[in-house]
C-alpha cells in the first residue's frame, strides 16, 4: 500500500494543499451554474459603472479603437465591435459544434426524439415575434421583431441547474434540444433578415474557403492549425460580404470532423499493453519520470490513441466551452449591458410599444408558443414529452427560454444600429423581461415538481 501510494503521489505538500484549497473554486467553474452567475455579476457591474461617476470611462472603453497597421493600410474598429463581430464568432462556433453534434448523434438525430422539441422551439420563436410585430407594426421599432425570439442558453441552463435533482433529466435534455433549435432559428434570422447589403465577390470568396474546409474534413485532416487559419479567412470574407460575421463561426464549425480515426476497442488494447509495460517498472522517482524515454513513449502512445478514439468535434467543443462561457459571453455582456437607467425610462415602459413588444414577447410569447406547440405536437402524435415531464413544467421551461438576455441584446444591436435611444430602451426591457422570466420560470418548475404526484397534472392527462 505504501509503495502504491508512493507511485501515485509526486506532488509536494504545498502543491497538495493548494489543490485542496482551489478545488471548490474549480468545481464551481466546472458547474452549469458558473456561467449564469458570472453573467449576472458582470451585468450588475456594467450597470453600476454606467450609472456612476465612471460612466465616461465606460463609454471611452467601449469605443476604444484597436486594430492592425501594415504599411499604409490600417484596420481599426472599436473594442465593442471587436467583441460583437470578432470574439462572438467563437460563441457561434461553439453553437455550430453543438448543433452538428445534436443533429448527428443527439437530441435532434431522429424525428421520434426531436419532433416535440422541434415544434415547441418553432412556437417559441414565432409566437414572440408575432406578439412583438402586432404591437410595433408601423412604428420605428418594428424592425426589432427578432429580439424576443432569442434564448440565452447559458442563463436558461444555469437557472435550471439551481433546482438540481428536483427536475427530471428528460426536462433538462428537452431544454438543451430546445435551445439548439432556437439557436438555429436565431442564426437564420440574423443571416436573412438583418443583412442590409451584400458584396457578392466576398460571398463567393467565403464559399470557396468553405469548400476547402469541407474537403479538409473529407480528406481526414484533423489538425487545429489549418482549420484555424481558414476559419480566420472565412471570418474576414463574411465580415466584408455584408452578412453578419458571426455566421462564419457556425459555418466553420459544420466542417469540423465528427468521426474518430479508430474504434474504441483499439484504444482498449493499447491501454492493456501500456498497463502491462508500466507495471514492469519497479520504481519511479521524480527524476526517472522525467528522464525515462521508454516511460514517455508509452504514455505518448496512450495519449495519441486516446485522441484518435475521440472525435475532433468533441475535443474542440470541450476545449472552447469554458473560455467562451467564462470570458467571451461575460465580456460581451459587460460591454453591451452598461446602459444609463432612470426612473423615467421605467415609467415609460407601460406605454412604450418597443418595451411592451419585448416584455410580452419574452414573458408570454415564449411559454405560450413552447407549451402550446408541445401540447399540439403530442395531441397529433408527432412525438411525446420526456418521461416524468408534465405540461406545467414545459410552461416553466418556456419562461426560462424567455431569458433572452445576451442573444436578445445581440439582435437588438442589429435591429437599431443607428438609434441609441431605441437600443437603450430595448436593452432595459430585455433585462426586465429576463429577470422576471427567470424568477417566474423557477417558481413554476419548483412547485410543479413538488406536486408531481398530482394526477390532474400528470404527463398522461396533460397531453
């Protein structure tokens, strides 16, 4: 036992103590809640700064210009645009990877699995848009109909995680599928309806780059560097084409290989050989671990075989998940949520068509559209709700989907690019709707889960 312990532990006492102290923090970072909590924190910080004596500093930071100078050529844009048009591409790249995975092997891989999810998501997009447009038709704000269609997946899943085991696993899977379809819809809306003019030469160049990346996939190229270089080229082409640059992230993600090089059983054989070889090592000191070439060759082969057994798509998805959720999205929220609030702004909301369209769209349209279409789909035999799930829980889930926040703010920036007044009002309304939807959704899910034995609300009688 002592020999086994010696083999397993090379850390110094200080290193072990540090790992013990940081484990709670690392556990929080790995949790589903961390992204939502961080988003909430940076939003509160941005609002505090924007409504304090630091307002001018915040504005200066937002409009600080960064770029590249090469000879006589200069490319400079504001920090705000670098984040919205640049870093957010990584977020959409991650969405693209998730969409591809779900379509190939996940919740959307078969109609039987995805029927109700698909129709619920469609309802959750069309009904909010219809409510908004009905209220804002003929107004200067009517172009913002895409704002209440969006769902902030990080906020919705983070909020659901607060309820822990009270929520059926099937309901969590339903929300993930719902968010994926919602993301597809948001991407299509941004591409088709929020593009003002097109540069066909750059679109053609982008299509050529995308073709090359598709061929790289077909040829089995899995190295990071070629995809990274061509993805940057694709982003530049899309950026200059008139289509929003974030589309480049989704398109690039769809070319990432989703098949492994070898079967898992080959990995099992490699592991057995490696285990036998390592067992023959009589003693290993810290110096031996560094100097023993045979030891390194064995472990390198295990690492190589492990990577070839996994898919490139899952490797890259796991690699960018935390940077995107813990850096890119919070940075986007910080630079976009800092608006000057006033009592007059909130007092005007009940009579503002823009505010009413967003708030009613997210608070009423989302749950009505999602629950209504889920009910209709089950009635028509197009699928069924997840086991142990009630329609009342789908209503609560619909309210969580009404937490539009980052995606709604993103669409609002595209809707009112030259109108600071409408954009500020839209952001304030989105925050009010997101907070109200989140609290209401959690309460409904909590109490509906507490009364899961109520036959009147049971899954058999609710559909």
